[in-house]
């Protein structure tokens, strides 16, 4: 087991330079460095000719003109578009179709995958073939390409800390039983990364791969939504398999050609982004229910203040809240760390 862990550490180290390039400002390459706008960014990724451009045009109500054709590599540059739903503006990025080996640079793969690292949600688009079957291996291949450039789909960062020391060797403390790691494995990994003295604190049961991810600290943790296009070509037996095949995956079947489930896809994207509406209320007036503030779920009063203006944090006195996060209507909160809920109505009072 120790030798396997050592090999994993070496492989991870070899990939590190590649990931650093992709996560740097220079990693995007011409045509792929898209500045974020709107309330969230969603990246489309898939093999050529799965219908990404058609889907983008439909989701943006035709306001984006991404070239559509029945041949491979139609899109040769990243094309942004804006989808509006429930008062939120979602930036959609149509990226060129990747090919196997993209993580190693084939087909300008590094530039494409670099752009994906900045997204809040990744739409992995696959499709049914003309014979009515679905090549599920396309999904697995894309996931592997993303994994190889440091993108962790549907995961959260490892709960761990490593504090480097000047002396004392490696000390390990864990408040949960470790099923995959022991002190020797941890030392083997740390030594490979030239760490000889450190205090290691583990707060969850970690695999060696997860431990290395936490050690590197530059992985990107992004949610995925699998979009299965061309369901109009699917045989009935193949359609019946989808629910079982994707039971542990957030997915939706659509047909861009026949505009099937496009509205449902819009709502699915909004749902996966975990956005919420918060309404502002001026003192003594009715709340403005027509122009909500769009925030990520789990946002605090401080996040709301920063969304309005950076000076609101410095001048914050207290807030009154009506809604799910308050115990009673108009409850007063004097701390900025109060977590808001969807539909809350907030009045912010500032110091004079």
C-alpha cells in the first residue's frame, strides 16, 4: 500500500505544473479567457457535434449567435451568451468541442479546460446517436479530462489543515477514524512534496487522493449537470434506462432540434447554481418585490451589503429582516454574519 501511495504522490506531482499553468492568468489562451458577468457563469463542455451551440442559442432566446452546423469543430472560439431566469442573469459559455487527450493539450484542450475552471457550474453535454443508443463512455471520458486538470466535480474541499513547522517532524491529529490513511502514508506523501516538518489535522475520513488534493490547495470544486441531447433519436428502451443509469447524477434529457425540455433545462440550471432572491425594503416603505437581489444560498448580511456597495459593510449599524431567517417579522440583527434565506426582506440601517 505504501508503494501505491508513493506512486500516486509522484503522479500528482508530475501533473502539478500542468494544473498551475491552467489556473494561472496565462492559461486561458486567446479566445478562451471570458470575463465573468451576471450572477453566475455556466460552461458548456462536450465532444464535437453534441449540440452545444444550438442549446446556447435556445437558452438565450436567440440573442446569442453561436454558429450551428452538422460538422465537427463548428465552434472554434469561446462564445458567451446571457440567459435570464427568475430575475437572475446567467452567463453561458459555449466552448469548442474537446477531444480525448485535451488535458494533455490536444486540440487546444488546455485552453478550453482552463476556461472551465472559472465556471460556477459545468454542463457536460452528451447525446444520443443516430441509431438511438447513448455512448455513456463520452461522459466518463470528459469527467476524466476534467479530473486530470484539477477539477473536482460535485465534491467539496477536503476538511484538513497542514501547518508547516521549522522542526519536530510530522505530527498527525485526526478527530475521525481514518479508513485509508495512516501516519506512514501521510509522511510518504509529504516527503515527496519536500515537507519534513508539519502539523497535520484531519477532520474527515480521507483517501490518499483527497489528501493530496487538500495538500495542493489549487483544485477547483464545481458542480456538474449532465445534459443528454437528441432524445428524439432515442429508442424507448434507451430512454427507460436513463433514470437507473443516472440515479446518482443530476441530469436532464432534451432535444435542441425539437425544443423539448428547454424551459426545464433553464430551471434546472438555476436550481443547480443554488441562487436565491432577497428583497430590499427602505425604512417606512413597502419592499421592492420587482427587483430582488440575487445571492448564493448561504449568503450573509455582509454578502448582501457588499452586493449593494462596499461602504455598506463599514457603515453597517443593524438590519431588520422579515422572512424565513427571522424568528419574528422585523427582527433586528446587529451582526453581519447572519445567514439569509430565500425570500427574505431586508432593511439595512447605516451609521450616520
